[in-house]
C-alpha cells in the first residue's frame, strides 16, 4: 500500500491510495482510510497528479540515431536509416532501449507502443526500467518470399516466448508499411494477430509518395487498399494517417481504427502537417499521439508533442479551437488506454497506477490558468518531479536508478552505428 498525500487531482487536494499496481481510491485530502500500518506515505504537498503519458508510436532503440539523417527527404532518409540499421544487433537494442526508457521516464511517459527489431532485448530493457510496453514483432519482408518465410517462423517462435512475459509488457504485430510488406505478409500478419487477439501496428499514409505509389499500383489509396484486404478494425493502430481523403477518414472512423499523430517527425521529414484531426475525430476514429523514433523526431518528449500538435493544427486551420486542451490530454493518455485495452490514462479507482507527480512551484505555473494549460503550453518536462508506473516509483525527485551507467553503456554502442 502507498498513499500519495495531499496531491492535487483535477483541481482538488486529494489523497491517492495505491494497492499493488492499481489505484484503490482517490479521496479528499486528509480523509484516506487505510488499515495497513506499514503503508508507505508520500507527502505530495504543492504537487499535482497527472496520468502518465502514453507514446503510441515510437521505435525506442532508434534513440542513439538522433541527428543521423538531418536535412534530407523522407525516402532518402529511410534508405540511410535502413543502412545504419543493418549494422545493429541485440546488444545495441538492449542498451539503446534503456536510454529511450530513461528519457521517457524523465519526460513523463509511462507506456510506449514500440515498433522495432530484437524485441526480446527491448522487453528486457523496458521491464528492467519499470515501464509498461507494447512490443511488436516487425513484419517487413521487402516483398521477398524467402524473407517472408523466415519472418513467419520467427514471429511464431517469439510469440510463444512472450507467453512468459510479466504483466507490464504486451506482444503485438507490426506490419511496417504497405510499400515494404508484400500483400501476402500483410494478410498473414493480420490473420496471425486476429487469431491470437493481438494489436496490429502499421505505418499508414505517412507521405504523399506512399499514396501516389499505391494509386499507381492498386488504383486506390492505402486506406482503401487495406480496407479491401480486411485489415482495418478497432485492433489496428495506424501511425501517421497524414495524407487522407475525406473518404479515407470516413473509413478509418467507421472501422474504429486508432490513428496516431506524430507531428514532430512529420514536420522534420517534411512529410506534411495537415493531420485531419477534426475529420478523423468526427468520423469516430480514436486519436492518440506519438513521437516516432529519435532518428526523425530527435526526442521522446510527449509534452513537446502535445504542444506542437495543437500549435500546428491551430495554424493551418486558422482556428484556435482546432485541438482543445481536454482532447489533447485524452489523446496523450486515456485514448491510448482505449486503443490498447489497458486501464491506463486515468486517475480513478481501479485504474492501473501510472501517475506523474508534477511540481508546480516554478515559473511556468505561476498564473491563474488551469494546470493543464500551463503544463502543455508553458512548462517543460523537467517539472515532472516523480513518476510511478504499475504502482512503483521509477523516478523520484528527478532521479532514476542507474542513470549514469545506462548512459555509459549506451555510449559504447555508438561504434556499431558507424
Ligand atoms: Zn515510425
């Protein structure tokens, strides 16, 4: 049992009782009932609780590839990154994922939806760091039958291994994208996921070129192509969903697909900026936020992602109400819980205890504005004092266990990228 005493929740001074990995109760400050004399009491006076952020699209182990593809176009960038990735191994992924988790913890992310190679090492890293993860086996056969056969066998084998995973990690299927995966493997991956109740994580309509190439090859948009294959459904998490027609947005909404906006990556690679937020939301799609990997977004900061998403949306729509604060908060928290089928993203009894303790005693919060407005538009992630994930502190007073060693080990991996 743990009690977060005198912490602000939704504007109200409260006590949060955590039992194991879940929130047992949220009550008015000073009224918490706990019959366990050994309960750990944490004084949170002057601090505010927020649900931990969920990064719904990232490639965590790319964290050591920051800045390796600056100032070049998407397809040239992808070629360069694939060249770098051909040199990495399991050891690299383990240490790089640890650094990614360190950064995520420091910036308030408690869960991440990952799309990368060497998944067993990513699992080990995320679990050691105490974060909640969704780790996908990446199908990317580059339309070569031999590679497809190898990946099918490896995917089935890895799925068996993941049955021994602890409760903070979930296995998923990633289908890299329609331009890098054969139709046969798109169907195989979808069928495998559906038979085993797994989420399907795919890059979709990220660039105008992807849409043009699909039109030339199949005569329809990537969304219509996948819909005709029977891929789209509420178990699909589509990263980017940037280049959409009105019909595409309607289909994604009707199928209940989760669309993940990755604004910084899209901006930096000049993929585009007109994410059709209102169209997707009004059509019924579930919308979340992600950073994408550090090779394109350069950091994993969800607060920065929230702010930029809203600013860009307001600007190109010429409408300051284009992405309101409560919706922005849901996109970074509870919508992700809905997408992943996990009770995360909320501070309420029964929810998993993934909580940020935010220190508001700094310049960013000295204003009469609501906490959320200051958090998103004024503060930086260093206002996040402590982070609890699955009922356990993973950062306390800005300190994460083993931080120096994690950075030192990662630095030794850099030679593998050269
Ligand atoms: Zn991506």
